[in-house]
């Protein structure tokens, strides 16, 4: 399963969910993105995230 994790800094329970995803790393493909300080005009970075999201089976927003 392809999982995309996008860290937005909006959810207080993010460390718990992140720990759960870390436990799955040996059996699942996980791509992590830190969008907390990402410039809205950083097109290459957002394109990378969008491409990962389009190919994901599960998207987790933290």
C-alpha cells in the first residue's frame, strides 16, 4: 500500500499518528512531506506532493 503523510502542523495528535505510520514502514511504502513551512509559491515542491497524492492508496494529513 502506498501511503502519503502530509504534515501541516494543524492536528495536536500528529505525533501519535506519525508513530503508528513509522511502525508500518517495514510493510508499507510511506512518503512523508512537511508542508508546515512550505512556500505557497514553491511549485516544484507542491507538484511533488500532488504527484505522490495522485498515486497514493491512503493520504494522512497531520
